[in-house]
């Protein structure tokens, strides 16, 4: 029962760009910053973006994030086969008083 | 290097009890909340709750309240997730993760354990 909505899948050719959207509400993304996580097949999630647009030191700048109102976006440029994974947005929901995740988006490199 | 090491896969029967663990290293375990996240086969991430090892303060999700118990032993830098009576619907991968707070004040999970697979089947 995710409260953040993402498209089930996106795809693009190697070297191209994909954009993943995350839609929330006034109790979560509308007032709180977003984080993005990458889950490679068979692996644990890994933090990609936090505070809407900040990257941990080991994340390449091919990954970028932004937020506007109650929606957030993750962009991946220079798509590589190693980017094939599930991507989740996440934030805090002030009404639920807890963390919430998006429904997840599967990225396929054609 | 921050690491979260989780206990191994478990196969249990319905009605049995279970405790899985998550041991932190490479940082002050007492000073960061630990979160637990469930992922059912082929499904998304579900937040179960957080525990602060320093004083065992707990923030749990209403969806999991009464179904599981969170605990921690700061003397061994380990957090635990416990079931008293498992059900088939508890079959899932369970992740622990360290919770951090950004400059915005909003929290996120910056380091994750590899997960513990729990299978409940008669």
C-alpha cells in the first residue's frame, strides 16, 4: 500500500537518458525531501540520492534528482547495462509518522 | 567502513517463533536509528519500524504493530526483529538499514544490510 506512485517500468538504449517520476501528496513529498534507492537484481537497496538532489560520494553524476511540489524526479544519463535495476523513491510521511517508499520502477536497457 | 551484517536465511513452519539480527560496525551503533524494511517476493519495499539502539526507543508502522517486535542490544551493536508466531504471509526478505538525517531534516536510509530471507511453509 505504497503512498508514493512511480511508473512500473521505463526503458532506453545504452547512452540515452531515462527519467523516473515519483508522485506523492501534501503529507509526504509536498513538505519533505526525497531520497532515491537503486536495487540491482538479487541485491539490497542502495542509496542514490538524498535531500532531493544530493549524491553520496560513491554515486556518479550520471544520476541526478529534483523535486517540485509533491513530485520528484530521478534522471539517469549515459545509460549503461549495469543500470538495469529497480529504483524506489522514499520520504517521510507526516500523517503516517513513518517512512514511505514508492511503488518502484524497473529500468531496462534496450 | 560502515557495515550491517544480517543473520542467515531461515526456513520455518507456521506458528513457530523467530528472531533475526543485524549487527552494525564501522560507526557508533548507539547514535543512529536502525530501520527494518520488508520486501515480499517480486514486490516493493515496506517500512516496518525503526529502533534507536542507544535507548531502545521504537517508532513502528501501524501496518506491522503487534505482528513483530523490534529490539536492540547496544552492548553487542545488534538490532533484532522477532516474531512469536510466524505465518506463511511473513515469507519475505527483511532488510535492516541505518537511518541518517540530511540537512533538510528529513531522514533516509544510507546503509543497508544484505537482507535475511525468511521462508514460512508447512
